[in-house]
C-alpha cells in the first residue's frame, strides 16, 4: 500500500512554501532575458585564479585537515580572521563569539530554531528579506512589521509594534534587501536604545555592508549596542546577533557565512548546528581563508565597488530617462538592489508576465511583505548585468509598465 505522504508531514510544514525568487528565476534563464531578478554577485568578477591557487595550496599542504571532519564552530584561523576584521568596524569580539555557518540562510534557520516557538512574533521591517521570512515561517513565526523610508526603519512607529511582545527584531541596516535603504546613524542609536529599554534582542543581517558606493560608513548595530551598554572588552556580551557572509564579496557557491553573538548564544547555536550538518565544509572554509587573507579581500571588494557603482548609476540614469513620471524608486548608497514603487492599482504579476514577454525580468515586491494587501512594488538588481544591457532592460521594463497601465482597468486609490 502506498503511503499518503502529505498526512505524515509535520504541522509546521503547512506554512512552508517555495522561494518566490527561485521559482521566478526558472522563467528567466533564457540568455535573451535581461534579468534584474536575482540577488547574485557578478560571476565574471569571481577571483578564479586566486581560488585555483588556494585550492592547490590547501590540498598540497593541508589535505589531511581539509578533507576531514572539523569543529562545529568553524575553522579557527577563519574565525580569528573574521574577529580581526570586525574590530576595524568597532566591533570588539573574541573568536568565541564567532561561528561559521553554511551560508547566511543556515544562520537564519538556526536562529529561528533557537528563538522561535510556534506563534511567537518577530518584528521585521516593511518590506523585509524574503529568505528570512521563509526561514522563520518554518518555525511557525507570526510577524509584526514597521514601515521604512529613505532613512530605514521608522523608529517613531516602533511603540505600536512592541505591544505585540516580539521575541526579537530582524533588521537589515545597510542597503536593505529589497528596498536598498540604509538606517541613519540617529535611527540606529534610537533603535538600540528602544531594544535595550524593552529587553528585546536584535538579529542584524549585514551581507552588503562592505559594498558602499557613496557616503560614509555607519557603525553596525552590534557596535552601537556595545557602545551604549558600555561593553568595551574583547568579548561581546550584548543584545545583538550579527550575521554576515562571504557570498557577496568572494563567492556564494562555497556557502560560507558567520554569526557573531554572546558566547552563551554561540554555544547553543553550536548544539543546533551539530544536529543540522555537524559543521560547515572544512575544505570550503580553508579555501575562503586562503583567498581572503593578506589583504586580498579588501583589494577585491574595492574592485567590486567600482563595478557595481557604475552599474547602479547606469540603472538610475536609465530610470530617470525612461520611466513614467508616476513611478518612483530608491537611490541606494550601496548593495545590490533598488526598490520601485508602481502606481496604485498596478497588477504586478501581469506586469511581470508582460516584462518577461519583452525579455526583461524583475521580482514582484509582494513576496517581501508579511502582511496583507502589499502595495504594487518591484525589486531590481543591478549587479549581474552590464551597463548597456541595464539601459536596454530598463527601456523594455518602462514599455511594459506603460502597456499594462494602458490595458488595465483603473482602480480607485484607498
């Protein structure tokens, strides 16, 4: 007798769905499609020769270690390297505050397993990162969202959200995915003061922080938390869990990211990771370390900043040139994305289909909202497409918008 597998699934899987972005990407793999849909770094700038040499050196000199099981917390030299780099951002941590994960997505999943009971509320920005929604929903989280503007999350509107008693806040302070906005220094301090005053931890997700193209860098929330709490030692003991990754600066295929947290939190996360995968690939960690060391990662990131700045500028100029006057968009100071606000009533899925018919793709914005009735929006990525194709893609997208506007039944605004 065949088993009806659906009857055997755990109750928590009822809220789990496929990634909207990954499903849409299947529709945009044709080479003729100009895709603004991914969140990918530019593959043509992967430091392939540096990786080749690192792989050769690791296998020639440390194969017995690289191909063996390793500690759950991660490869010690890589953890020391991360702790040292964080100190340049004003984040003073010891190696015991650092754990390596198999990509940031695993970090989000482990944090969900650590903090979320069914029905717990998580405070998020509106909009917020789809991957976090997917990770936390697997643990049956509920959400309370707070709107954002050009200066990031509106801290003045936190009071109402805090009445729901959120278990933690999930915040992307730098060049947020999807909106591209950055939380101002003033709001960072206000956010930390509010979190400390209410005893609510913050999960700070910072995959894009090094990819700044203009303006001055702003200290991460974890540094503000330590400063305001008076923690100046070498071991972090505060209220922020900090996440980052090598996916956007070196290569996403090696799935190497990290969590920074107080030692007792790292200890508990280590136990959860042991049950998930024992440890992140030893070989991958050692290769990443060999590639990044001796100042190479800083040189490489400087090159990426130059490339991505030009591509961002090309997209912004094309939007100014081609888009209808009623369409608005953000001006990111860094990162990989900008956020487009479409006229009220725009059927975004219809627009997506029309855009793909014209061989251009984007991500409909509704996937980034946790509440009902999201406004018509779109996320555009500028990192993976050359400048000429960006300009042509925006031209096609603007034509699609005009076509859909002309053919849609006008909707009354609320």
